[in-house]
């Protein structure tokens, strides 16, 4: 009992004396998690693509012309300039929405080597982390309740309705969109983290 | 007018010269987009490869469509990136948006469209190589190491976190061919250890975004590692001194023990050691003295403690009508299988043994040795019945005279042979006869320790022992056992042999009747003087009535006398037959066909007065095998 108390006191001291703030730490965790999710998404996509035959591949390449991702309704910065211009909070909220939008559809993703139920809980965890980050920021409390109400996807059941259809095209779209969105979140979070970090060179 | 005509002509020429020349123009070939790259995820460039131009000046144009709209844009910048390229600047570049790009080649005759390519800028990032690379030598507790440091490419915005890069560097010695790769991760410095003293190293770095392509290798940095050999040198010096010291010690040890080592490795050659042999004498050269020294007084042994071994003793057995027990002498034929006790006493009853005086000694004497040989041979062979048949045959062949075959099958019984009769001269030595006789003899020396040996059954021996010689000794206690045991043993063995021999015998009439003639006695007991007391077989062998191999027609006659021609005169006695056949022969074996008298006359010449001294019984059957019978 006494040792536990000592340990806790030491930890608190250590934490307080740390140059890295809680925010930093949370950001790091969130970034690492989203990076992992992105890698997962990449692997799923590449596995799926390799399993396709060349004929099908050619067909599927053409569908990129369409706007098929369910998260397309979420307005997000699409270049560096826009991203730089956005506030941290905005970035966080967008990330949050993106992750949330994938929470349900990720269950229908074909597992491949990793079982599909891995992705959904990870997304939930990430969502929780981002929420924490939002609350930790200054005006998060204000922004959050609004955004959450408005951000119901118009096609909330887009993939739900089509989940029964296990066509090749659907799977391809799903995986491609998932990969893209994960990369978006990763980028936004990284940028947000670097913006908060006191060091100039935040890639360390 | 003239000018107009000239102009027309010129124009015509212009138009038609190509046709006259034979050249053909065609629409341009299909161009292909080779690659698109973005160095920093903010701008990107696409390159294409033009097809054939069809002989006419061709222009290329790049058109693209963005993911969300149908609007077609043309490439904003054809020059910045060089020939056959299109550069998209920051304003035109959107991330996470699919671009559908097409290149069109156009000439006067037509145009050609390339295959469309979909590009997402995020996945085509290939940064520039790292910059400001430096390599320095640093020391860690006296051991040097390289520290490499670099900067990310200028354009890549890693500071804002827009792009994150990982680095990799490679090192090699100047003279080597293989690079040593090191992954540095996100860091911008790296340490390399385990350097070769005085070596010259080459270092290069490259980078890659999280999801993208590796950049090109940076420019090479050269660095020379200073010599820190002095440290190693001292170690070597120490080692050298130490090893020299040890070497000296070893040499000294060797020197001290040189003699013993020499003896160990190169032992001296031993000189000759002959008892009584004096090297000095040899040198002196007096052979007499030398060899006299070699003389050993005891050799060759003039007296032998085992002199008795050399004596050949015969066991003479006969079965008189009155069941007279005979003395016998043990005959030690051969030391080998016959562990015979010797009785020096030449208690020769004189009944037909080779040594006995009743026989013709001359021939016996001559043949004694041979007999002995054969006996020995036979004894040997008897123990291994069939194996030595050949050898036996050889022995038999040595004999000039045809042997009177009188094969005696002893089934544990003594059988007397008409050995007093020498074979008739008419009967040239018949190898078969001899063989059979010897074979017969063979049988009797069984592997049982009852050393039953057959006397040498040479032809000449026929004169002598046609007896069975028993070698009995104290060592053969089992002979004291009831006769049946011996009988059984011997019977079993000899019965087989009998059959064999019976088959082997040539149809020369000599032999078949010989089979028939047998006398059988049983060993009653062995007395203290190592004499086998025999008794004739009592009837009881009725079961063997039908025994096929048993010779039938056993005729025994008492020797009446010897006539002047050395002919054995036999006296036929009827009662013998019954008695002799005993229990092993049917009465029918009594063959009245035998003509004893005739046989007698044709009997073998008897040598000496052996016949009379014998038990007086001769196997007339054998006699009667004589053709003259």
C-alpha cells in the first residue's frame, strides 16, 4: 500500500515535470493508432487487389471516376493550404466525423488476414481518443455538440443497404474509401499535433 | 500571268513532291503516360511517351478530369518539367482526389488518344533525396565511430507534419562491392560502429514518405577512418613475446628429455635374441662353435613320457559261441576323436587283430602303419561319417589288393570281420569295395564318445583286423551304461549310414552280400581292466524283421582250418545263424544259398595262421560275395 502511494506520487511528479503535455501525449497516441489503422486499410486493399484478375482490375479502375465514398459529404481540406488554414479544432472534428462514419460500415469489410472485428473496435477507440482531444482543446466544448448533431450522414444507411450485395465492386469501393479516409485522418491529426508542439521540427 | 502560273506550279510541287518521293504520312501513334510523381504532396508532374509521329509534326495535349466533376481541364504547364511533361502546381493539385488524365497526340492527319490513367496524388509521392549530409568521426572510449547526419529535402514540408519521412542510409568500404544498409526511421542522425582502422568509407542516404516511393540516393560522402592500429599493435607484440617465451620453454624441455623421447618415438631395433647364440662367435666366424652353442640338449626328445601314445593298440573283440568274453585291448588309433585309454599290455588274444600273432604278421606289419593310417583316418572319418569319404577312398585306393568287403554294421555291437582273410587276388582292388568297407568302418566311429573305431580296413588289413576295435577308456563312462544307450546311439547313426552305404555300393556282387553279413554283440560291461565284455545279442529284435537294410542271409562258419593254400576252411554251423542274427534278423536271413564250402574255397588267402586263432567265425556271407560263390 505504501509502495503504491509512493509510486503514484512519483508518477505524478514525473508527469508534471514532463515537457510533453497531456495533449501531446494524447495526440501521439491518436496518431499512432490512426497510422496503424491506415496500414491495416492498405493491407486489406492490396490483398483484395492482388486477388483480382487483370480483367476485373481494369474494370474497377474505371469506377474511380465516380464519387462513391460515403464520407464524401464531409467537407474536408484537400490540400495543404486548406489544411494549414484550418484550425486544430476543425481538423479534430473532421477527423472525428470521418472515423465515426466508418464505425458501422467497417463491420462489413472483408477481414482478410485480420478479422474484420478488429477494425471496428479500433475505430471506436480512436473516436474516443479524438473526443478527448477535442474536449482538451479550448473551444471544444462549444463546437462539439453542434457538430455532432449536424453531422448525421445523409446517406447514413448507404452501405447498410448495400451491405447485402457482396459484389466485387462494392468491396473494392469500400476498401478504397476506407484507405483514403484513414489517410486523411492521419494527415489531419499529424498536422494538428505538429501545430501544437513547441518544437519546430515535429516529425521527431 | 506568269507569276500565277509559277505559283501554281510551286504549290503543286509542294503538294506533290511528297507523293513523288514516295513518302507516306499517317496520323500519329498512340502516346502513353509513363509516370506521374509528386515530390512533396503539393504538386505533381506527369510524363508521357509519344508514339510515332507519322512523319508530320505532331502536338501533344494533356487533358484531365477530377474525380467529382465532368469538366475537362487541360494541362496548365507543359514546360516546367521538361519535354513531354505536364506540371500541376499547387493550385491545381488536390489531395485525396482522383485525377483521370489523358494525353492526345495530334497532327494534320489525325489524332491519337492515350489510355487514361487514374492518379491520386497521395500515392505518387516520391520525395527528393535528403540534403546537407555530413559524416563525422567520433570516439567512444577510444574506439572510433561514424556519425552521419542529414536534412530532409527542402521541398518536403515535414515541419508542419504535412509529410512524414523515414530515412535509410548505406555504408561501404571503398574497395568493397556490397553496401551495408541501415534503417534510420524518422531520425536525422545515425551512428556507425565497428570500423576498420584506416579504411575509407562511402555513405549515402535516402528517404521515403509514410506511403510512397523511395527517393534517390543522396550524393556520396567520403570519410577516412584514422588508424587506431597502435592499440592492436601492442596486443600483437605482447602475444608474440608470450609465444616466443613458450616456444623457448618447450625447446628446453625437449632438449632435456630428448633421449627418452627418442626412445619413445624411434625405438631401437631389437637385436636377435637366440638362446645360446653368441654374436661374438658369429663375428669370429667359427660356425662350429656357433651351432654347437645352439644345440639344446633336450631336443629332440629321445624319451617320451607319452610314449605310450605312439603305441597302437588294438581292441580285439570276438564273440565266441559260448559267449566267451574276450579280452580286448584298447587300441589307440588317433589322439583326435578317440580318447582312448591305452593299455600297454598287449593282451592280444590273437584273434584277428593286426598285432596279434594269430594273423599273418608280415602283412600285418607292412600294413600296420597303413592300417594305422587308415584306422586313424577311419576313426577320423567315422566321427564325421560322410564327409571324409573321399579321403577314405584315397586311402583305399592306395592299396593294391582288392579289399574284401565285409562291411559290418555294428549297432553298438561288435562285429567281427572275416578279416583273417586276405582279399582274394581275383578281386582287384575295387575302390568301391574299399570304399564301402571303409565306409562301414566309418560308421562305427560315431560322434558319440564311444570311440568305436574300425580297424583299418585296407585290403591288406583284411588279413588282420576285421574286428571292431573298441576304444574304450575310463573317459567313456557312458559305456558303462546299459548297452541300450550305446546301442541306441550307435544304432541310430549306423543305421543311416548303413542305408547310405547300402545304396552306394555298386551292384558288384561283392558288396551287397557283404551287408548281410554281420555279427552282433552287445557290450555287457567294461571291467576294471578296460576290457569290454561282450555278449551276443539276444533275440528280441524281432521288430526288425522287416528291416530292409538289414542284410539278410547271415552266415557264419567256424573256421575249420587252413589248408595248404592258405585257404581258410570254414565249417558251417547252422545254429550260429540264428544266434547271430539274433533279434535283428529274421531267420530268413539265414541264407542257405550260401555255400560255405564253396566259399571257403574261394576264400581269401589267409595269411598266417590267423584263421584258426580267431574265434573261428567268419562271415561267410562276405565270403559268398565272392563271385566264385
